[in-house]
C-alpha cells in the first residue's frame, strides 16, 4: 500500500525539473535535479493526514492493447514479443538480457552467436536503446524520421525513473516507427528509440511510456491490458517482482503530473555501463602486465633524422585474450569468461611494432608531451610518420609528413602501434577484415582487445628512457640540466586516431585517465545504422539477403538491434559521452576536437550528425551541410559558435571544456575521409588544440589558417 506522503507532488517535481533546457541554462545541458524526495517532504510538512490510502482501481480500458503477459514463455520465438522490450522483467539473475526467444527463422549461426555475445557482455540493456511494443491490432503508420519531443505531454516518452539518479524525471527526444512484419517481426509492432545520437546515461533505470492518445489505426484511444493497467497505477497485479520494477515509474510519473489513467503501456529497464566495465578490465590488465618497449632503434627505412623529429622503431609484447587465430575466419575471436582474478585467460602473446618520434628541440623538464596515434583500418604502425597528404588523385601519401610532422612543430612527440588485425599482425589483412563480416560476433572483443592494448602501449611509452646515444645524429634535441635520459611527460598525454583508429581512440580517451585531449578523425559508430548506410558495401541488400528480411530494414529492426546490443561494448557513442560530458568517477574532463568531411565514403553525413550529438558538441566554422544543425538542435546545441573555440561546453559537474565539431569539404584529391592529412586548416586546428591545452591548461580551436600561423590565445 502506498502512503500519501511518499508520493512526490507535481509542484516539487516542477521545481526540480527546471534544469531542463526549456528553463534556461547551458544549451543541451540538464542541471543536476534537486532532491525531489526532500522537496516532497517539505511540501508534506504539516500534513496531518499520513494514513494509508488506496483509491479503487478503474477498470482497464478496452481498445487496441499491447501484448503483456507476465507468465509468457519469452524464451520461445512464438511469445518473445508478448512483453515489451527492453525490460528488467526480461533479465536473468545477474541482470543480463535474456534473448533466447528472439526469432531466428533461418537458424542462422550468426544470430545465435550475437545473442550469446549480447547476453554475456551486457549487464543491463544498451544505452543505444531500441524498444518494441507489440499490439493486438494495427496502429497508425509512423516514420522514424519524425521527432517526438521530450515532453511530459507527449504520446510517447522515454523517462529517467531511477530513484538514485540526479536527473530523475528527465525526458529524452524520441523517434518511433511501425515495423513491417516479416519472419522476425510479428504484426503490429511499434519500435521506439532515442533520437539518433542521443545516448541515455549508463547504469540508470528508464521507462518507455505510451499514452492511450497515441491511438490505433482508426484514431481510437488505445486500451490497456489489466496487468499492465495495474502496474501503471502503482498496484501489484499478482506479481510482486513486476510491481517492484514498476514502482519507480509510478512515482516518477506522479511527480511529472502524468495521470496513469491516460496511459496504455510502459516498460522499465536498466542500462549497462560498458565503459566502466572496460575501464575496470583495463585496470586489472595493467596491474597484471608490465610491458616494455624492446629493440628500440632508428627507423631502418629512412633513418633517425627528419626535418622536425627523430624517428625510432621498437616492439612491445602484448597479451592476447581472444580465442582462435586472427582474423578469426574459422570462428573464435571472443574472450573466455574471466577467472577469479577478473581477467579472461591469456591465449598467447603477440609482438607488436611501435613507431615513435621525438621533436627536434630541447626536452622540457618533465619530458616531451606525447600524442598516441591510432591508424585506420588496413593501416600500419608507421603511419604516424608516413601518412602524409596525397598530391594527385590516386597518389601515394607523402612519407614523413604524417601527424608526427604536424605535432613536432608544436613540440609534441608522437607514437603509433599496430592495431589488431592490421597487415603487420595479420599478413594480407584488408581494410575490412577487422569487421569480419563472416564472424560478426568477434568484433566486440577485437575492439576491446585493441583498447586494452592501447593502455599497455601507453605504459611502455611512458616508462621508456632514451640515452643521448640513442638519438645521436639527430640534431636539436637536448636534455635539461640534471637529466640523463629523454622521456615522455605522463602529465602531458593526448591522443588522436583516424577511421578505425578514431573509435579506438574514442574508447581509450573514455577509460584512460592520463589522456587529456582527443582528436578523433574520420570516426564512425552507430554500427546498426552504419552497416546499412556505408558506401563500402551494399549494406541493405547484403544484410536483408542474408537475413531474409524486406528492404525496409533499419537499425530499429530486431536483427539490427541484436547486432547493436552485441556490439555495445565496442560502440563509440557510449564512450563519446564519457570523455568529457559524463566522465567516469575519478577521471578528468577531457577536451575534444572533431573534424568531419562531407561525402566521406565510409560514413555518410547522417552518421556524423548522430555522432556529433553523441559527443554533445557545438559546431563552429562553415556550414557545409545543414542536417547536423537539425540534429544538434534536438538537445539545444544548434547554432554556429565563433572562433576561437575555448571552454564552450560544461560537463555535468560544471567543469568547462572545449568540445566542438567542424565540417569541411574535401580537397578533390583524396576522399573527404582523409581531411586530417589533406587539409592544412585541419592540421592547424588540431596542432593548436593540443598546443594550447598543454601550454595553458585550456584547449583552443582557432579559425582555419595556414600552417605555421601562431595559435590563437597562445604564442609559442
């Protein structure tokens, strides 16, 4: 029985919820909510009537109703959609989602393997969420292109209902679509999801809610099944577990002033925190493995001495946790279950090549700043030096003019290493082998493996000591008084990555507290959308042919969301949130500069629109395409901000940081995917972005300018 005083008055919630953008404040921000329970207690002070009351429950309304059977066999394909998805009623004792009943009409190994990966890797549901509600009759057709605003008066809502959340009561903008029935989807399924790029925070409880006024295909109000109706009203339908799961929803809706008589359906679910999981695993790996750089020597190809830096090569032996043999065409590629030490068993070690550069200039007292560079798919460890611009269509990149050349002009050292399944580690590996379209289940742990390696390589680089003899013949380097070895400064670490390397560096920046700033270039994500929209292969035709679905396949389809669930631990969007806007506890707020190119052959502009929103960036520079502004407007982040960009955003705890996306056209010589090496404007911006952070503690993105132009706000 609910006590009157335990319910939160709407007035108290209204005051608490004034952190929403509609009440003012920073664009896109939601200030921490006031403690609504305390506000409720204050509102109840002096209220003498504190007796137990329970009004009669109105009869459940007739009409088109959602399927909701608490005793349904959800492990069978026939009944999988007999409760809404996701839901905390659909997890095992450990909180893992239970997917055994997800239809697999073709008995595809791929579907079964992805189900297993999703169940093992997630404790909770994805932050890149999709919901499915099956009804017993048709609804009006809906398109996922239509935005459903975050409003307590909307017919469809996604709400933070977590009693421990500082943002309890926050609503999120949605999209909705009626799914075409096929072998995987029964009739009358409505799919809901946050607007593309809106990432709901991890480790919290949420609810999707549908009002009766959404209506059926004829426009009549929806009905509600008796068990659901009871839960929406805070009553026990004869299942105490279900009543407990829905209690937070009922109280939150009351605080928002939502009448349960207006509601047709809801589902309550808790999100996984894959970022925290990877950070914890990385901490354990670092504690168990101390790695060092070996065989450090001048580059055997073109020597030690370059115009702006000294180049060295070395190797590092790294533990491998993936079962099988890369690129895992014959199966495997996943981690085994962790042992008592919390670590998956080591399968083997691999000796991985590393390229590093020392700027030709005096070493600062604490050591040289270091940028850890991550190459793209099919790339090499040496590309930190040799991935320069092309000077004619189809030409070869200019050797020696890669990111290390740019960074050295700002006094920053650089290092690159061979990522998993690159040609140095898997001879003959192509630019798509890391995805392994024949073994998609391996992808999650391929990326987690690479992310763990990045932290170990950073350890080795920061432990490296180079004697003057190691750099003999490279003029300009010099040790400060009292120093006997060249080294990198552990307090001055930044990172960047291109394409595949961009999502590795995004993950690294979220889980590695030593990284202070990051530049992801040509960086993708939103994999269930990417695989359907990239120009790299005919996504819809390929996937629909494999699965036996129609050509209306989208990221909201159960098979595509299964991929997203299995890949959530390797999905960039949850990590984008945790770099600066919502860093892990004890981690710094980092700085982010994101340049993007129009007509990138890998990632369409719509994907970049979603990723800019996932970062919660603002946009500076020229408006090259307009849809990104519409995407950013979903969180109140629209409008072009002026240069120089400095401290334009704030984390949820109020810490200022630089977080900006800048659009560019390509130069006509190379695909716009490569603007980071082709455009001097981008090189000037990322060089100054890093330099100003390291010099002043505040990263600045200047207006585009020729290389060599002094950085805005800081004279070198």
